[in-house]
């Protein structure tokens, strides 16, 4: 494939934008080479600036449940834009949006719209701290909750109990307030709670993790987590920025049958526009200003274009519950195809899938937490990624990300992907 125009644009971009991109993973750092610049997306396909066509499995990192530019979202946007782009004052679409979120996700009694997943998680933590009048939070290693300072913390090595920042610019005091537990390991949570008695405001988790590859939290683990939070008066936050409306209309909490106190949303909720939301129990959410004292605000929050796109997406989900059956069927077809390829190639790489979130790890170990995820051979992933790219399949440019299947990936798309998967693997594993 010829990438001349992309390569030229990337050189130019680096002169004006740090690293040439507006979000780091796009730069292909973990797979090497130059990123592809895209011009157009339609359905399951994306077209780059050199005229190459790709079957897309990133879906803008999750939002495109219905593929690129679905006609019903486009027409909702056109209708909204005719009325103006922003009011900075209340609008009916905000009410409709809040109402439909509550209908689809019953644990959400009150909801506040924001502009990104990061804003949603950082605001959820703030209100949880205010509600409990406690300061520390627990997160799980390998879970991603956006880029607020107090989430950019990893476990300290060896005997260190304090976390350490994963980014320069994050303070030690932020690290001191964020405690790291192991995903799917309730003992690690109990230990932290015991060491920080009456000091934990919130536990935040991706109930279906999608940022260390795809890993579903064990049901029993989540039940115990729910019970612990009740006993210790800790706010349980499900970060469903990725899993919300992706794995089911009611998100991971619907499939797992566990109600968090607060939930954060993003990605699909914006129908492709920049949107996030956080919501949950009334007693907690009514502490948000102006009903309560916890400050949270946004110039463009509840923006009418974003609400129109998001409301179109959620309405479609509400009216077409059958899409999740179809997504499951197609995603399972892809998984089976991958598994048959692996068998033919005598490899037993782990494939984790929940609905239309899928990840193949280059390890034969079972992947159920961060440690097992990082046992994957990322060099092999990088080679596989480039083979797939050249075969016209656009995968996440990093091992520890999810592939997303949309409602418009056709059987033909899936078959072509399975074929490319076989040929690419065959080239790279020997
Ligand atoms: C993407 C993501 C975020 C961050 O959302 P942004 O809109 O990128 O700020 C937070 N949590 C999870 C689980 C995510 O997948």
C-alpha cells in the first residue's frame, strides 16, 4: 500500500502539533511506523488520504456502534445545526437525553452531561469524595479512566505501598490519594481498605475492561466488591465510558446484574461527537451544583449538536434491542474464524471477547488481569498490525486496546478479516 500522502502530512503535523497527533495512541508509537491520515468514513470502511480503503475495527475508539456516519445520526445533526450550534442555556434535547439515559440504565437517577469521558470520571470522583467526606480512591491496575492527574498512577514496585505517577507533571500527593488494586482480586481490595480504614471515598472500575485488552470482571468478584462498598460506605463507580451501550443497552451493569452507585459514560453516548456523562443515585448526584455545593460546570456541556447526535444514537438503541443479538452473532463469527485460524497455525493465543469488544493477545496464558495481559508479545502484535494494515484491515495500533465490531460490518467484511488474519499471522509467527 502506498502511504505517501499520509507520510507527508505526518511530517508537517509534527511541526505544529506535539508528536503530530492530538491523542498519543494515534501516533503508532507502540507498533512503529507512521500513522495513517484519514479523509472519510462510511459504514464499516475508512478511506485515507492516499485513496486506500480499510475495514475499520476501531470505530473512533468505541463511539461508532453503527459504523461511520450512519444516516440517522447525520440527519439529526443537520436538523440541529439549522437551529444553531450552541446556546449556553437550557435546551429540550438535554432533557430528552437525560431521560433516555435513565430509561436505558436504571441505576442512573440523575445525570449530568459533560464533554468527554475524562470529565465524567474526574467529576464522579469529586462528588464521591464530597458525599463520603473521605479522600482516597481505589483504582485497578490496567484500567483506564481518562487523563485526570489522580488516575495517572500505577502501583509502586516491590514493597512500596504508595502508588507512583505514570506521567511527569502528576504530583506525589495525587499519587498518595490513589490506591492500586489488582483486577479480579478481592483480597487486594480488602488489604487496601484495611490499611486505609475509613479513608476510601470511592472504588472505580471498568466492569468490562477494554484498556488492557478486553477483560471481563469476574461476577463473583464484582458481587464482593459491591458488598464491600456497602459495608465500608464507599461509592462504587462503574466506568462504562467504553462498555456503556456497547455490550448491552444497559451496559456492563445490565449483563452483570450489579448496580453501581455512580456510572460514567462517553464514546457511544455522543454518537460520534465529544460527549461524556456521569450519573447515579439521587442522594449523591443532588450534591452537584447548583442543587448542591459540589462545583462542576462546562461552557459547552449539553451542547445541542452533541445532544442531537447522542440522542439519535440512544433512541436507535432503545427502539432496536435486536442490534445486540446481531452484534453478538457477528462478533462470535469473527472470534470463531480467528480461533480456527489459530488452530490451523498451531497457536493457542488468548482471545477475550464480550459482545462486540474483542482482543487477541499474543500469549497462550489465560488473560484475566493486568499481569497476564502484559505477558503478551507486543513485538509480534506490532508485526501483525502492519500485515493487517497492508491487507486493508485497520486495527488498534496497540496490543492493549479493544477491536470493535459495528452493526454495519457485513459478513463479507468479516470473512475478508478472517482471511487477512490467517495470512498475517502465518507471516509473523514463524
Ligand atoms: C475512553 C475512556 C475514558 C476517557 O474518555 P475520553 O473521552 O477519552 O476522555 C475513560 N474511561 C474509559 C473506560 C475509557 O474507555
